[in-house]
């Protein structure tokens, strides 16, 4: 990834995260529940980084850059999932074991998806 493109993505990320934080504060203020700032922000930031990872993966032909976009997709999706789990647990308390299973399935599926291209390249 070129230096100017990386700088552009970093500026885009900072701008988006500032706006996402402002929106999460506005939602928490509107609902008069300040603890919602954290999960709403995690959800917004995670979705953004997952989409950014997908976008950069489609644009890059270099395997090293594709690895970087996979990293961004994984952590973006994981952050969004943690925010969603937090909100689901607030709405429907008592489902922690099921939510932990959901998280573990997410990590396992993503590990499989990331391993498939390496298996194809090695001829296995």
C-alpha cells in the first residue's frame, strides 16, 4: 500500500472515529443511559473497519497488503461483534454462555477463512 494511500486511510479513520464517538454520545444522551457510549462506539467502529478491510482487500493485488486487510477485517468484525454482544446482553440478560459461544464460533470461522488461501497455495 502506498504511503499516500495509507495516510488517506488513516485520516479517514480518525475522522470517522471522531464522528462515531459523537454519535454514540448523542445516542447515550438521548436514551439517558451513558454506559451505551461504549458498546455503540464499538459497534460503529467495528463495522467501519470491517468495511474498510473489505474495500482495501479488493483494491490491493499485493499479498502482503491483502494480509493487512485481512487483519483489519478480523479486528473490525471482532470489535463490532463485542459491541453487538454487549448490547444483546443488555437487552436480553442471562444469555452469556450463548454469547460466548457466538464469539468463539466467530473467531474459529475467521481462522478457517484466513487459512484457506494458504492451504490452496501450498497444494493441500
